[in-house]
C-alpha cells in the first residue's frame, strides 16, 4: 500500500472559493486603470482647472468665483481659495511637497508672481514695472518663472531664492524673451529662450543649454516640466507641414518625438508633466481645436487617458498637466457640461490584486484561521 501523503478535499473547496474571489478582483481591477476625483469649484463657481499635483496628492490650479474673476486654489480633499491680494485674478501653477504654491495674480495694473504657504507673498520683477509670474517651486523653496526686465515689458526667465536672478536668453539677434516653467530638487530648470534660431527649449544648470527642435526646419520648442533625473518634456516643431508640426517630446540628452494619439483626427501634441519614473502627461489636439489628455510611458507609448477610466464616469478628459511619483494626474475635462479640474488616482494593477488575495489566503492558512488541511494516507 502506498504511503504517499496527499491533501484532503477539505482544502480544495476554500481554495476554489478563494480563486473565484481573486478572479473577481482581477475583473474589477481590469475595468479601469484610474479613479477620477472631481476637484470641484470655489463657492459660486462653475469651472476649474487643475495644473499641478505634489507627492502628497495636493493639487493647485484656479477656479472662477460667484462675483466674477478667478482665484488660485489649493486642493487637499477640499478646495481652498488662496485669494488674489486685491488683484482681479489669481492662478496656481505649481505646488511642492510641503504644500507651497507658486502662481500669479494679475489685473489691469499688471501681474505679480506669488508663493503661498498659508500667506500669499508677492514677488517682484527683474527691474521692470509691469509683470512677473511664478510657475514652479521646488522642495527647497526655490521659485522659477518669468518677469519683466529693467526699462522694458520684455520678460526674462528668473530663479528666486530670496533674490531674483535673471537667467538671460540665447542671444538678442533672434529675440529677447525667455520663460522658466519648472525646477527640480537639484535646482535644474527648464523653459524656453530666444536666440538666433528662434525660441528653443532649454535646460539650465548654471548655464542655458539649447535643446533644439524635432526637425531641421523647426523654429520653436518649449520645455514644460523637468524631473529629478533631469529628464524634460514639452513640445517642439518638426518637419511635418502645419498644423501637424508640433509634437510632445521626451528629453534625456536626446530629444525624442512622442507623436500624437493613434487617431487620424489627432494633429499635434504637447507634453506638460513628467515624474521621476519618466511617465509623461499632456494633450493631443484633435482637428477642431480641442484635445484629449494622454499618458505616455516607455512600455505603452501614448495612451488616451479616457480609455483608462470608467466609461460610465461621465468624464471627458481634455488635458493632463501634472503627474506625481505615485502616478496621480491632474488636469481638466468636461463633466455634466462643465469644465472641472480632475485628479486621477491609479487603481491597483491586476497582479497587485492577485498577489494581495493569495498573500492573504496564505497568511490565514498559516495562522490556521481559514482552513486546517489534514494529511491522509492512502
């Protein structure tokens, strides 16, 4: 008689039930890749836009007001009005992991960049009298943006660390303007600057470096976001005929064309945000003037974010502007006929659900709380 041990049938039924449960979890996880949160509006408002999200899931942007005008907000599960310091409008463009917001107030008397840390602090200019705008603030509190220079309305990119520093341009023969759009925690900056060949995206590490364009005939490019690895996204002209000559790019020492969404109606695209994983978000414009928000990864290429949410959510995601290291994305879209800011939060991948389910089963088995398998001799 064989004495080979085998598991009794008492273990099979609960394992089968657990397998069915795991299968259900897989189906739920596969149904949508992101949950959508409506950022809402400020009291009395009807629209809002979300522009940036930090690694704590806090977001900033702007919303209209009941009495007219727009104000910047900080969202942390609820939308908080940051005010406008007596100006007609304000907008929040960037937020660091401490919840400090960078933005701009503006009106008939010009514009001023600001930071907000519970109190709004207005920034100056580079000697000009008209305007400044703060676009990003890193975790050390260093701010970048653009501001008018002495004797002119012309803006130059600046870095502010308690003092305004002019980042200059590539030269005056092709123009005199520059704009800084983002700064990482190493103090590296991206934006765009005029020079002999047009206005080009730049990488700044103490010196302006011209990133060029995507084609031999390109005149314009713009860096919009830089991660902590120094990788950049934005948009650049290529050699395609107008209006198909503007594509999102990824820069890692070489400028890579990200193309457009795989739809014959999509003509051009822009990259707006990049996280430390190299995930990029932005907008791919369709014929007719509006666009769809996209996510680009090395594994998937460019994907319409509308295909990664519940199709019954009621949302049409128009533009994605920021992405944090958790994969959360902010932007704006249409919901119930109104334009609202959104926050997308990844749901666990199917493998995550399966591993969690099987891990829980194994844990309970080891503790003897789910089943007590017995060895039977045959």
